[in-house]
């Protein structure tokens, strides 16, 4: 599944849960009086923005499809809008003119190419590091793992130690796998994960939603 997207149709049955999780994140940021600067890695048609982020004036949005980019430009006149392949753009530091405090990743399929690219760009100083970073994700990898259970060993976005530990039961334990992977990404740039929520949802639980708050380690 290149570019964090796979074939098929986005599972919109989980929309209300996606909105609820993002509202919880925004409420937490507002309660802590934190600046809200969003990097929306897969802008799509902008439905989440309309329902959760319309008051946010600072951010960057990326979308691959040119027809949607025009809509996003109209929808977010104060944001930076980029058209192209999300992992490649994140890896190059796109959005680095701002200190992102909320990374929103909602691809088709697995999100790890995009997440890995973002944290790699942080580690190389290609973007400023916010003292507190929230990450919210819609992850469709369980659908892929279920369909290709016999071929998970070919999956280049899963760490080898987790593949060996869970083996063919990885799909059944994917929520814990995702939490571990996200915590490792944060730790790679000096973050401690101070809060996380993760759950399975959607048709036959093929989607995994998770969100976390990361803070720069004081140790």
C-alpha cells in the first residue's frame, strides 16, 4: 500500500468516532491553553476540517488529488496547502514554517509511511519541534493484515521484532502494536507519551483509531 493509501473506499461508517476523537484532542489542547497548529496529512474533501477545525487559522494541509486541492485552498485561506505525495512531502519538511502541535493522519490503509516521515524530518531538524505534540490517526492496516495474513512477513512498515513476537497473530493484537510503534516514534525524537487512547472500529473492526499526547522528555 504505497503512500499510505490502498485500493478501495474509505470506511465512512467510522466518521462520527473520528470526529469525536479529534474533538477530545482539541478540548484537551484548549483546556491546557496550548497553541493549535495543525498538520493535516491527508486533507481529502475537508469534511473533518468543516466539523472539527473550522476555527483553527494556523496549519498545513497536504492532498494528492489536484481536484481536492482547489477545494482545500478555498476552505482554508490562512493555511499552507500542498499537492503531492504525503510521505515524501513530510519527509522533506513541508509544514516546517510552523511548529506543528497537532498531526492529523487519516489515509486510506496504513499510516506508518507518513508517520515515519514526519518524525524522521523532526529528528533531522527539518521542522521545529513543539514542546507538546498531539497525534490523531485513522489506521486501516488491519484490513490489509487480515487479507494478507500469510504474507505479513513482506510488510516493510512493521518492525521486525514485533513481527517475530506476534507472528500470524499480529492482526489480532494490532491495537497494542500500533501503540508501541507510535510511542517508539515519539521516543526517537525525545518525546514521552503522556496519554493515549486506541480502539478498533468500523466494519468487522478493520479500522484502528488512536490519539496521543507527547511531551518533550524532562530527563
